[in-house]
C-alpha cells in the first residue's frame, strides 16, 4: 500500500485519486475548502484534510493537482512539509492560444523543484484529459496507454511507475527533469490539435517499426 497525499480537489485529483484508492492505496486529499475536500475524500473512498495535511500524509508520494497559476504559492507554502517527498507534477502551463506560459524559461516542473527544494519532482500524467484517467483501464485497440515520466530520483521514479501500472498503464522513461519542458511542450501542442483543430493527434506518429534512427 502506498501513502498518497493529493494537493488539490479538482478533476485530476478526483480521477487519479479515485483510481489509486480503489487499487488499495491510502489516499488523503487536501484543499482550501474543507467541505469540498471532505466530499471528494468520501466520493473516492479516501480521507480528507487541508493542503498541509495532504503534503504531510504523502510519505510515499504527493500528487500536485492544482491549476498552474496557483502552483508557486501552494508549493512554496508547503515546502517544509514536502521536503524529501516524491512530488508528482501533472500540471500544464498552457495559456490561451495553446502556448506555454513558461516559454523562454524553466519548465513548470523545474520551477516546482526550485520552489520546494529537497523534493523529488516527477513530471507525469499531463498528456491526457481527466476523463482518460477514469477509464478502467485506459486501453485503446488492445494497447495500454503509455505514460512518460521525467525525473531525476530513481526511487521517486520507481514509486510513480508503480502508480502508473496501478492505473493499467505502462510507464515510459522520458529522461531527467530537464526534459520535462519537452513533455510540457508536447502537451501544449497536442491540446492545440485536439481542442483547436478537432484532430486525431495520434495519427501524426507512425508505428515504431517505421521510425528511423531508433
């Protein structure tokens, strides 16, 4: 059993937290609104508390599931409670027009690591809408969804890989945290195709046997 704290009470907290609670993990969700936290905790079969309660509860992993605009304030305010924790960043710094709010600077994941030094940040779960994470499991045409991870700490990556597999998905090694910017840019690009163009973005990538230079 993994002890998971979820900072935030929105759709991603609901979708991922619910799946992990059903997988038998000890999940506590925390937010600023006690009533909303309590309702979410009851709905997913977990527990509820404050933002700090969630950070302190997640001795194995803490999911950061708040809007990107709130990330800096939330993380810096919890930096002491998050020290030494595996901090899973599923945020997308995507502004209107499907552009990165972080363009020209560090990635959101790197900024989170700076705001909470001593944490082990892993970028994950940012490429899919929350509805995908509610599927049991997310399998398409017989192929489980692959989830790329970017992070620097081996133990933190091992923990998040386990959480990915508990969703019925396959973890992919995306490299160190310095590559999180690429993952965030991929999200902005894909969201632009899905939402802006109504395109099947999966169609832009050939099967691996046709990929040159691999």
